[in-house]
C-alpha cells in the first residue's frame, strides 16, 4: 500500500482535539511509541532523501513490536509501506545488523490515533520536537499523490490549517537535523 500523509505542527492541542470531536473524530487512548530507524548509509541518508530510498524501522509500542519498511516515492510523506508485527525485536535488530543495517535515529512519542472520515489521524507529542498532527490516506501503489494530497489539504482546512502549516520532514529527519 502507499501511505500519503501531511504533517502539521500543533500550537494548541486542546483546541485541535475539540475541532476533531466536532467532526466526529474519536481519538483512542494514548500509547507510547519508541521507534528505532535503521540505515545502511549512515546519517547522509537523512540529509539527501530521494525517491526510491528505503528506511527500516522497529517500533515498540506497549508490549508489542512492529517492523516497518518505507520506500520513498514523491517526497518524505509519500511512501510505499510494508509492516508486520514481530515477536522478537532484539532478534530482528541482530538480523538487520548482520545484513548491514544499523540503528541511526530514535524517535520517542506519545500518540493518539483516530479516524476523520476516510483518513487516519495521529496526534503526536514527540520528544525533542513538540506536538504534531498527521493526516494520512492509505492508497493503491499507483495512486496520484497530488490528488490524494488535495483531499488531505481539504480536510486540514476544515480544522483551521493551511498549506503553509505543512511540515515536510519526517520525525526521523527532524531528529537527525537537531544533532
């Protein structure tokens, strides 16, 4: 599947929560996520991301763990995505190291998920970075990213955001750029 998303920085989380509730978005309880992002090429990979680049991630959430692969398409917020639950994140960490993939960045956040019509919404409190909302649509791999982004912008406008509010860098890139 192709994940196309838009991320915006949030200055007033409570006001946004109220707007989401007014549009029938029910947010799930918060979960703590700890992402370890792996790279084959070191930090240079985060300085010059381009179409076709692959990032691997182990996400720990409560007592579960997932393995995720994202292959960049038109930009950092447009990826072919594969993910699966894993029984042993430590074993997978060892496997990735043996294959030449090494931990590059850690992202820790508190996330609340919800649904806004046909879109997934995440409200994130990201360590080192602040508060964000992601709105995303899972689409077919051959989807027109501009058409999907237009849909997402329309939904964001209904929440008081504009195109100028968009953050085009992933959390991993932002954390990398802070160091």
